């Protein structure tokens, strides 16, 4: 018999798979400006409208052997990977923060950050709708922790204001508007300490990894910052509070 915690984590992972299936739809349709609600899920090759049993997260891909039921066109491995990744993110959030409303908010935010990463990596754009969703999560979280509202308001401008100045000075060549909005809404959601921590981690990771990519795989100099900022912000959700408390404590010694 499985331990109670293991059963709970399996349930959370399954929820993550379901949300990951939805985020797959978002990554495909938002860049094409298609509706994520009214348009039915369909095969990109033959247009076959998928039935409900073709849309079971992960299982449908396995049973269909990664191919369309009708035309047998090969489906992108992105679909199961996105679902698995979202499930894993959800489990990690609950492992670090336990069962709470805040953990639910972190889960939704982590899924949106993953979606932003995929879209920005492909298109160098962050859809404004995803930033609006993160803004809504930030306002909900602010309402739950209204006594510390000032920390979240400061968080909204702590990084985004700096990026906006860089944007103006470079005339948009050094940073994108989507990145500025992302850091503003995530600052409102996380507060200034976690926002700064996530930004620093994302910038360091982005610089190191992209330099290696340019040297090894001859990648272009143009850098999509969304994936790196998202990774830093997610890490901040998990361990940023503990790290910042330790770091600020060290400064006071």
C-alpha cells in the first residue's frame, strides 16, 4: 500500500498533467492568435477533430504511439514533455510549501512561466494575455496577504523599473517589453526579495548558457530572456525566501 504522501503527490502530478495539456494548447494557439476556447483540438496535419479519448493527458500519446489516429502523422514530443514537466513542477511546489492556497497559486504561476518559456523560446515574444493572468494571480495573492501589501507593490517596480530604463536608453534593443511586464507582474506576485532573487538567477543563467550556446552550437546573439527569467522566478518560489533570509542574515553579522 502506498504511503499517504505518495498518493497525494500522484494526485497532484495528475492534476499537473491536465493543466499541462491545456498549456500545450496555449503554446500552440496564442502565437497564431487563435482562440484557446472556441477552436476544437485538431491534428495540425489533416485537421481531424480530436475526440475526448484522444485528449487524455500523456496516456493518449502513449496509446496512439505519438501519431494522429486518422492520418498517422507524427505528433511533437513537446506534448507529453510539457504535460510531464507541468506535473513535476506542481509536485515540487507542494513538496516545498505543503498544502495551501498559496501553493495552488504557485502551481498556476509555474505552469504559466513554463508556457511563457516555450513561446518566448520559439517566437521571442511573451503574449500579453499570459502576463495578465499572472497579474490576476498577483492581485489574489496580495489580497490574501494584504498586511504586507507594500512589499508586493515595491516588488512590482523593483526590477521592472530598472528594465524599463534600460529599454528606453537602448531604444528596445537590450530588453523586450514582454520581459519588463513579466518582472512587474511577478514582482507583484512574489514581493521584492523573491523578485530580485529570481531576476539575478535568471540573468546569470541566461548569460552563461547563451554564451555556451553561441560557442558550441553557433547560436545567434539575440537572446530570449523569458525562459531564463522564468526559471529563476520558479527557483525563487521554491527556495528564494530561505536563501534571502540566509543572505540578509549574513550581511547583519
